[in-house]
C-alpha cells in the first residue's frame, strides 16, 4: 500500500532592512525619528539712549537672554530713526529726552514709516504730560529706568506679543492727565517764558500780545494747574513734563 507524500512546506524568507515592503501611509515607526525642532527666532531689540553706560548695560542684560538679541544701539533720536529703518527691530527701547530729536519725535517718525512698530519708552521722567505725549505718539510701553531687570524683560516680551505695557502707577497718572484740564498751546508758550523769569510786559512783547492778555493767560494757567504762584507753576510744569528747563 502506497503512502501519500506530504506536500513540501513553502519556504518563507524573512525580509528586513532595505528589502522590507514600504509601510502604509501614517504608519508610525517603532524607532523614534531624530528631532528636527527649529530654533525660535529671537526678539530683535534696538536700544536708543544718549548715555553710553545705559546703552552698554541694557545691551549686556538683553544679550544674556536666549530669546533676545540687540541689533543696534543709537546715541540720539535721529540716529534711532535711521537705525530703525535699517534693521526694522521687533522692539525698540527709547529714551524720552535725547539730543537732535527727542523720544516723542523719534516715535512719530518711526511710526510714520510703520504704524505697527513696537516701541517702549525707557526714561527717568514720570510726568503725566511725558507719559501722555509718548503714548499719544504711539509708544506701546512706558517704563522708568529703575524698573527691575526681569520686569523689563517681561515688558519687552509683552510688547513684542502685541500688548501694551504701562505700570499701574504710571497708568493712573495718564488717566489723570486725560481727564484733567489741558493747557492751550498759547498758555504753554506763556508758561515757558514765565520759567525764563520774564515779566508780563516782556512776555507780551515776545508773543506780540497785550499785557492784559498775558495776565488772563497766567490766571488761566494757575486755575488749570491748581497753583497760586509762578514758582509753583514752573515747578509743577517741569515735574509733569509740560516744559523742560
């Protein structure tokens, strides 16, 4: 009696490596892929201050931050505008009072070229008029130079993100300035001459108005500023940033 032969078992070759069949779309490899995370671009900062020590200190401080870099330094307002046009920084730190062109003038010229420019005023002056003029010109932040280091870095990041940054105590001064009575341009002119020690008669001659008109302006200045003397008016105006001595 014949016995049936078992059919030969088919050979099954293992495939691996380059010989493996292509994987299905969306199939995840068992081996992790190498990381190819892109580096985040750093915040480009322009520093404008007429004191070299201040510029160097800020540049050193910002340079130590992994997410920031200083692209240029300006010693006056005019240079700040020119360097901004060259580098188009993400954020500009700008002193308020500089030679050739003051901070407010620089803000206006920069924003005339790009109304999205992000500018932070960094100054020693905290008068309500100073704050008002800077914010009105388009500054997105207003800080005093005694601000803590990390608060400054935080403000740069906030302004870069499109936010406005004005500390609470400065915002209160700004609100008071906006809600209070403002001096007219002519009253400011009279106040500047008062600060120079001019008499009513001398002020009238300088501005081509009568002495009686000068007296009316002085009375209005006293009432609006809530002062009772020329000395007090000049001191208050200087502190607020209405005039510069």
